C-alpha cells in the first residue's frame, strides 16, 4: 500500500524531494478510475478542511472508497470547534504539565508548530505524539496560554501554503519520517503489498507467541506479499503507518494492548485482537452470562457478590468450588476452595479488588481441550495436560510459575465429536477474530470453561499437527480484509 499526498496546487509541494506520489485534489475527487482496485494511504494537504470544501470532500470520499486518509472526516469535524475537542484537553494538558516539570517555559503566549507528531522543542515531544494520536492531522498549530503554558487555548489545522521557509523545511522532514517505512527500497525482493505490525514484548515471560514464532509467521506472510514488522508498546504513535495489526502480547483492558487495538480500529485497520473481543473475553462474568444465555454447556456457574454467599455456593454448585477473578489469565486468579471457611476467606480477599467474582463447579480432568478458532473455523486442537499432582495446566507460587503441564497437538480429524462444534459455537458469540476455546470432556458431556481472545500460537506447539496451514490461515484472514 503506497502513500498518496493530495494538494490543491502543484506549487504546494514544488521543489520538494518527495518519495511518494502527489495528486491534485481535483483529480482525486473527479477521477476515481485512477485507482482501480488499489487502496492507497492518503495524506490530505488541502489548504482548507472547511465544510463542503475540496479538502472536506477528499476525506469524505476516501472513506466511501475504502481509502485510509488523514485527517478523517471525523477529525475534521472535531477540530472545527473547541467545544467538540474539549474532551481531549484534560489528557493533553496533563501531558503538557509533565513536559514542563523540568523545563521553564518561555514568557508570554506560546504557539507550537506540530507536524505528524513532531515538534522542534525536544521536551514537548511526548505532548506532540499524544496530540497526533488524538488528532491525526498533518500540520497543527497549538496556542498555549501565558500562565505556565499548561492550558490549551486553541488547536488549529494549518495550510501548507501558509508555512514560512523554516516551517516548510520542518514539515518536509516530518513528512519523510512519517512515510519512510512504506517507500524504503527493498534490496533483495519485490516490495510487499501490505505491512502487518505485530505488537510484542521481548521481556514478557509467557507471551502468546515467542520471538521464533513471530519470525516464522513473517516468513509465511511473505508468500502473501505481506511484510511483518514487530512493534512495541512505545510505537502507538506510529501505528497508522501500517496496514494491519496482530497483537502478540497478553491482552488486558487496562494496559496498552487495548489502546493499540482501539487505535487500529479507529484507523480502519484489520486487527487481532479487536477491542470488542478483548472486552468480552477478558471478563469471565460476561462470558458466564453470555454462554448461559445462548445455552452453551458450561460447568454450574454463579456470580458472587459477597462473603455471605460462601455457604450457598457449596450447596448449589457442590464442593470443591472453583473461584475466579473476572480478568485472570494463564490459570492465574483461579482458586479451588474445598470448604465454606476457605471460600469465605478467599472471597474476602478477592472482593477488595472486584465487585463481582465467578464461582464454578469443579470438573476434574487429566487435560483441557484448547481449540483454536479463527473467523468461525477451527484451525488447531491441543490437549493441555495438568501439572503433575496439581489440578491446573499451570502452577504458581505467588507470581512465580513453578510448573507447566505438557501439551499435545492433534489433527482436527482426531478430535472427538462435539468438541470442535461446541468450541466454534462459543467462539462465534465473541466475534470473527482468533480465539482459544478451553473445554473439558467428561462422562457427563463437553463443557466450555472459557474463551481466550489472545491464544497461544507457537511454532512446534499449536502448529505441530497442521504445520504452516495454521499460520497461513491467520495471514489469509488479514489478506482477505485488506483486499476487501
């Protein structure tokens, strides 16, 4: 996917050494046949984004054509009046205060010139990046008040023809930095059509995909003309430079993974995991309610709100009771209580952090099924065996992992009837992304334990039976949506 820069007149970028294609707004508006089936990423440098002007219609029609453009029509509307962008001011002004903690601001009113999240004042770079994250506009001028420069008076888009010589040079440098990932020359192979960002954390102890697995995924993606580029949590401001996002960090609503997913969705990028899946899957209270409502078989489950329910749980569910915090992962936050006294003690502890907990029937099995489901199709099947002399697939001593059960991967044809079908039914309630459905198979039947939005996919493990077909199906998911 290439960059396309829209200008009102050729001289707006005259004498500029630009590695991207430049097109007039007139041609973009009147000649849609120029694009064929291509979907460029567009930087709208119209001299005005005023309502029903050429710049306004470029952003409006880009959305209709499936082109990704900055600024979007939503951003143009928000920046048209201060009353519409006031929602962002507390966040932005908080960052301003942090930037000026160790720097004395100059006297009087200050106007900041910001291009693609870049600003000349080094101490204000965190603010500039945050502003570009909120409002993806090529050129902005921010007016600060004269009382410490911690309050924002105005945020205004700036026309390219209104720049002075120094500002123009700064803008062109920022433009080059913003687009350099896409137009750099490939040395050994034909440039890929798309670039897929993979969010990872090299320091994570139990990542959903190891570094070797991500490298293998990248090799498979090359066959589809997709470049894979690893990114980390500090790269949120660069996310829009890519075409899609694959999150390979353990997800949580209250950490940076959700912000990445949300930003990708706002940019119109295909993303695994999407924000809705994260919200639904990371909370066991929601899962219990939804699975029960749709008559998906689960162990006997009750929502717990107080210590008084300790005795009631055992009577209604049976002992032992499995107690779960809403957002635990990798067997964390899951406790087996053998009696009412133990349950009451654990409830008292956990209810300090969450108003709701899950009490669930204990189903002893030697292993759990994990079925990987992508877009309503099973792509792998694993048996996750319990740790020796323990009732879970992971064993912890505090926050430290002290045991992990073996995993056995099977071809989908060798999975007992009903396991795959139940997993797909459960996953379809969450969305069309990638899910790991955990199930228990007992003499009484097959039960869904939980649905994970961020399942492990590792070379030599989940792909042991299906081989590269597992990775190809994930790449194909992204390809289909990028081509749509």
